[in-house]
C-alpha cells in the first residue's frame, strides 16, 4: 500500500469519524481489520478454553493406574530406564514410586484418582489422551514448545495465531484473554505474546483483584465525551504517522486504542461474577472477588459466551517434586486436586447445558509428565516425581473432539508410550484444524521465511476428532 493511498484512507477515516458517534469504528474495522474472519476449512470449534496446569501435574497418578507400579513400590527401577536418559533432578539409581491415593470408577468406565470425584463423572464428555509426548524436560522450554511451537521465546503464542487466523467475534472485547491463578508460569508472559505477528494479537491479561484491566476508569476530571475527544486526536495523529511511514505497528496501535475505549464499558460487564445466580456459584465453588482457579473457570465461560476466541488459564502449584510439603504427593497434590476438581467439572457441565460445548474446545493439561520413580532429591523423605517428557495425559472436550474415549496407552510402569503417540505438535495441528485452519497453511512471513505455529512438524490427528 503506497503513501498516497494511505493518506486517502486516513482522510476517509477522519471524515467517517466526524459523521458517527462511535469513534468511526466501522471505518477503522474496514481499514485495519478486526472483523470475524471465515476460516478456509469447516470449523468445528469457534472458541478455545485452554487450562494449563503450570508445573506439570502427575497425570500418572490421576488417569493412568499402574498396578505393577504399586507392586514394585520402592524397588529399583529397571536399568533400561537409565540408558541414554537425562533427568532434571534425579541422581543415582532411583526407586519406583507407586500410587499414593485410591481410585474410583469414572464415567468412561475407567479408573480415576479418588481426589477427582466430580471430574470423574464428566469424562464421558472428554477425550482422555494418555499418550502425549514432548521433546523438552524442563518447564520453560516445554511451555514454549507447547504454546508457541518452539522451545525458545520469540515465536507467536497459540492464542495469537488463533486471533490472527480467526479475528474477533466481539469487537468490544479482546480476541485473546489470559487469566492467572497463582504465580506466572516458568516461561513468563511469552506464553501469550504476539511474537512477530502484529501486536494487536497479543493477549490481554484480566487481573483477579482490583480492576480486571488497568486504567478502565477515566482519569480524574475526564468524562466520557472528553475521553473520546482525546482518543480521536491521538488516533488522527497515528493515522498520519501510518500514512507517512507505513509501519503496521501503527495500525495495531490505532486498533488497540479504540478497543481499549470500548472495553471501558464491556469488560466490567463481562467480569462481573456477582451477577451470576447462587446456583452457578454453588456449581463452580466460586466466591466473587477472590483469586482462584474456580473464579477463572467461571469467567472463562462468561468470556467465550461473549465471543472471546481464546481464553488461556494458567494455574500454578503443580510441580510435584517431593522436596517438601509444598510440592509432595501427600499434601500439595491433594490440595491442588481440591482446587481443580469441582470447577473443571462445573465448566464442562455449564458449557454443555448452555449449548456452548459443541462450539467451545476445552483443553486441560501440563507441559510434560512425571516419572514413575521417586525423585528423592537430596535425600528428601517426601514423595514426588521428576520431569518426564516421554508420556503424559491431557483432556480434550467439546469443539469437535470425540466424547467418552481414551486415546493411547503407556507401558505397565507408565514410563513410555506403547500405543498412538500424540506429540505436542500434533495437538497444535489438531486444535487449529478444529478451528478451521490447516496448520501448514496458516503462516506469516517474517525475515524472509513463512512461519507457522507447528514449525515444520505435526499432523492433525483424526483419533482425537469426532
């Protein structure tokens, strides 16, 4: 687009601004995008809620019972486990660690850890993938790989790709929102960054306490009309800069300025959990105003209900190494299970009864698995498991996935996948396919190369799709 055309468009934009009472939003959307985009394939899912359990939960103890592991509890692991193997913390010849909690029968007819009674009854809505694999065995690289397709920072995140490929369903809310319960993930905010995509595709983080988004309120002495006039002046200056220099980041700044203005009205309504009836709070176990995974699950439902494309929940505290009571299988794991069980089950129930589950893809899991051996770092007497990239479980529900099935299997000790390995790149390709995009064709040219989320890997897996 040459400079003369940009100047013409900027003049047209200012004319339309002066003839409407909505900041010329229609003109802005026409010039710079932001509309809902039609994907090239048939989309089974319109929205995604991704619940990431930061630290990697011990899914071996949740969904993959191994009686042989119990029988061999505290015996030396097979020598084959140690050949050409790298562990994050295990030293010497570790001992096998059996399950520390009982099991109940879930809705799939399979056994689920007794700490998850509510979730066990919702597995008939889920695809339980027992055969996930990754290439990374430390937290930050594994999280980068899972959410951006590469083990190093700098690439666009999954939600940014979804925003880029699908646009927004609701022009008054961001296409991509992040919710945190606990600390930042090990890989930090890179997990929701836009990378080399236009910065308009970066997530907006909704805070759990105080204003959900900073600076929602007008400054002292400003009313809505004065705020609008100030915004118009700034946008006009940005439009002139865009006409002069053609920097795409200037168009992103214009989009974000106008979205921020509209969010002053839309965000308080979307995040008002107190507006939910008592029955819903009882279902989720929520208390408005608190920072909790339960509150974020309910908020995620409210956001996809209003058209937010990609909602990413991060919950910390799942790094169950067994170095002390804050990260062991006997204290920390049950505490985290209690925080997760009811709200995750409630989210699936709530989406289904509102008719949203068919078009909302729910993904739950961590960045890798945990070893079948006890870590016993520095001789610790607490029980826990080290990082393990070779097999772990994830849950998928809704959005065109299969309901009530188990995909994949692991060996009798939960050490390696024996059936239907699903690499994290395969998961990425599958989610994009369900959103209506071929992962090999959703690309962005940067530094002379067409990049994609899955890099040069991955395959959309039919085993996961209905």
